[in-house]
C-alpha cells in the first residue's frame, strides 16, 4: 500500500525552556501552534539563544510520513521549500529516510517552527510558514495521486481552503483513502466551519486529540467520537496519558497509553497516526492499529523532537512484529 502525505514543509528548531516566561512574553498559548512572521520568528530565536536547541525536518504530515518510512511503508511527501540551506536540509532528510519528496521551490525562505518545550514536556510552536504557505491549488493535479492508496493531510493547511479542498477532492475522487489530522485546537476554533465541510464531504479517517475534538464538537472525548464517527468512516480521539478512543460505525475501542518517561510530546500525535495507518495498511484490526500507534507515540515522547534513533526504530519494529503475532 502506497501512502502520500501533504503538509507544511518546515524545519523544526527544538528549544528546551527553563520556564514558561518566554511563552507569556510573546503571548503564545501553551500547547498551541501560533503563526508568526519572519521578524518575530527571528526575534524568538534570538531571545532563546542561550537555551539548548536541536534542528530536524518537521511539519505534522512530514513527521507522519517519516514514521511510516521507518516502518517500511512506500511513502511520498508533497510540500514547498525555499532555495536555501534549510530547504536543502529538509529535502536531504526526506531522501535519506526513504521518503520520495515531491517538493516545489520558492525564493521565499524555507518555513521553520520554533518548538518551545516546557519543563512538563508540553510543546508550544511559533511557526513561520515561509515557502510552505506558497503551496497552492495550482500545484496540485490529479496525476499526483496516481498509484497511491492513501492520502494523508495535516489540518494546518486549512488556512488555504482552495488547496486543501482540491487535494482532498481529487484524492477522494481517485479512490484513495483520505485522512486528516486536526492539527491544533486554536486552528480548529478558527476554521471550524470549513473543517466540518471538508470532513463531511471528502474525508474517510480523522485524527484529533482531546482538545481538538472538544474545539470541533464542543463535547468530551467519548461524545466527540460519536459525532466524528457520524461524519467519516473511522475516527480517532487521542486522550494523552489515558490513551486513545477509536470508532467505526457503531464499533468503539479504547486503547490505553503505555507508561513511559515523557520528556517532550512533540510528534506524539504525528507518530501515532503513522503507526495507526501502518496497521491499517496491513489489514490489522482497529485495536491493533491503535496499539501500533501507541507504541510509536510512547517512544517519541521519550526523546526531544519528533525524530528517533535507528536503534529505537529497531526496537519499535520488534514490538510491532510481536503485536501482530498475538
């Protein structure tokens, strides 16, 4: 099964905070993703210059596709980058991790997300989209979706409604299983009406965390899951340390979280989606899909950022093989 992802091509700059004062200083709601301009992004970068930082290719959908590649899936990623060092870094990272990049280029700087990681492991993103936001509906043609089985898109793209609508409509029309992750509670609040229309008309699988599901439906996880299941084929509500809830039709499944030492929650939802879609691509039961996603999420929150060492991936693959033999 071939899986195609589309999202904001960003370079993540993971920044370890000593306290949350910086969040208040820049009016960044803890746990959210806030769009900032180039000037503010540079200012935040300067104000956090003395803190521990690491750099990695990122963006929600790119993280999911990256995870699927490490599980052995045949994957590609659509995005837009700048003709700069960060753009070259992003493309190279995709290639060496067995992701086929379908990348358009721009004279605008490659987008970057300054990920501010609090002491309690919660992360807050100040995102300068840069070239990523220039990905447009004109870039998307029906032939892009040929020979793929699944199309996964991040909800952050909803700020470009013509783009997300065309991509989902074309993919759905060509028979691909279409998936969307709701991205962030503040994005959901801002674009709730547009998201409702897209999910109702063009989406088969929806991923949301507890806050996003509440922003979308006004309900707590169990009731929110019922609403989401009425809009698409499969719905998943991730409930953090409590695990996840999965629904299809009248079927409801609760998958508990694994007990781990949480250091940074960056990428937890993205990697959960990777594991879930991997299980689904191998025709596993929904419970096993959720458990596979849980294994990936549990491992990624024990490291800084959304990327893990190959030795960790080897352990993950062993765990998944054992799970599939049960």
